[in-house]
């Protein structure tokens, strides 16, 4: 247990599902975090597209609740909050954009230039400009942590960096998109066609109204690029990934696979050499990668520890917030 208490002031940029989840978990866990880690986390600024709220002494839970009513302080833009409000960590949770990386890329660069650490769930900037962001992070003597970008609550990046330190990592393969996994699982269970199950997933809020990024494999590809760069030290971008999605998989193909003792899963694979691939693959039913529903899974192949497989919830506001919270704490451990 830490003896000296440290106040860590954070901003939350992007206050949707994940940003709101971060405020919620901090509210729930504040006392426990202070007791266990000696860190008092204060949220000093929050910004979304419509509203900005700031209190340099820490926003009250009431003020955070009322955010959507739109208090307008002197800091009127998101960038003002990042630059002008004194704080240690910027949490970036705006929408992922894999074309330009914006607005997250500018938020991250501004935060680092302003002397803030960055913790993010936003995949776009990392998939496009990983090297540039890391160089700036090092130059500024700060940290950039992004566990929530790959596998949500499921630890991969910190697992490899911390718990598997000293191991050579040969490859990582797994299911990194819960929507695709849900669709394939339901197609097998019900023998129903893709379109039918997609509609069901949309009705249940598991697939988005525009599911294209998930089902075409783009989301998995973006996560693989983050792993390629952060775990394997490669300099990959999204365009380097060989991508196929799940839209052409039929109930007949799933049945044939099933009869032969396999399931079909959308698997992302990355290694330290050339491999950077997303494609539907036959997986033996007794393989650890055969997880159902919206679960994510990854097998990390190492030289000393052998194969390590992690399974967990790849999405969800509280799950992503869990990864963000542990990244914030990790900066000060
Ligand atoms: N949801 C998950 O389970 C999950 C899991 C892992 C990673 N992620 C990633 O985490 C990020 C956030 O996801 P989410 O589900 O929370 O998305 P979301 O609900 O759409 O929230 C995005 C937030 O960003 C705000 N925003 C957009 N542009 C902004 C700008 N220029 N300045 C300030 N705020 C801005 C939006 O404001 P308005 O509401 O005013 O438009 C909204 O509050 C995404 O990159 C996503 O890929 C999500």
C-alpha cells in the first residue's frame, strides 16, 4: 500500500458511453482507489460536442450528472480544456475515425504538447499515427496508454508488457470483435442466415445501425495494427492488413464445419514478421479460441511461457472504463 497520497487530475474528452463509464467507475471506486493505491482521482474537465464543464478543484458528481444540460464555463472548446486546465491525464474517448484519426489525433497531440499523459479507448489515431504519437510521448516524458482499444476489458497490452516481460512474443491470434462473434455464434445455434441474425443483433443493440466496420473486419484490422505496433514494434497502418469479413459466410458452411468438428470464427492474426491478417477461419471446437456470444479471446504465443489465452468482454462502457481506470492507475504504480 502507498503511504503518500497523490492527487491525479484528469479530463475526459468525449463523454458518450465510454467517457460516461469512466466517470461512473471513478465515482464508484474513488475511495477504494485512494485506499489501495494512494491515488485521489479528480475529474477537473469534461468535454463532448455540445458541452464543456470545468472545475479545477474537481467536478462534483452533481455537476457531472448535469453535464448534458450544458454549463458553459470560460473554457469554451475541447482544446481549451486540454491546454488550459491544469491536469495530469487526458482520457480520450471520442469516436474512432480510421481515415484521418480526428478529432482524437489532435486531442492526443495537444495533450502531450501540454504536458499531459494520455489514456484512450480511441483506436483511430493509434492505428494511423502510432509512431508519431509514441515519439512525441517519449519527447515529452509522458505516457500514452491504450489497453481499452484492443479487447475492451480483456488485458492484452499490459499483460504482454508487464506480466510477460522477458518473454519473446511470437504471435497473437484471436477474436477481437464481439459483434461478429455474436453473429457467427447465433448462425450456428439457430441455423439462420447472416442477414436474419444481423437484424436480431441490431435489435438487441449488439450490432450498430451501420455494422459495416464490424462485419467487414475493419474493426478487427484496426486492433491488429495497434498490436502489431505496440507489441511487435512494427510500423504498420490499417492499409497493411489483409482483411476479409463475415458477410459471405452461410449457414451451410457453418454446418459443414460443425459436422467435421469445427466452428468458423473471424480471427485476427499478427506476428513479429509479415503476418497481419483478418479472415474467417476454421477453429477446432476444443480450441481455446472457440468462445461464444459477444466474448473476445486472444492466444499469445510466447517463447518461455508457452501459449497464454485470455477471454473477456471486448466491449461495453464499464468494461472499457475498467481498462481506462487500470491504465490511469498504472501510470502511477
Ligand atoms: N463503447 C464501447 O464499448 C467501446 C469499447 C472500446 C473502445 N471504444 C472506443 O471508445 C471511443 C468512444 O466510444 P463510445 O461508445 O463512448 O462513443 P460515443 O458514445 O459515440 O461517444 C463519443 C463522444 O465523443 C464526443 N465527441 C465527438 N467529437 C468530439 C469533439 N470534437 N470534442 C469533444 N467530444 C467529442 C461525442 O459528443 P456528442 O455526444 O456531443 O456528439 C460523444 O460524447 C470510440 O473511439 C470507440 O471506438 C468503445
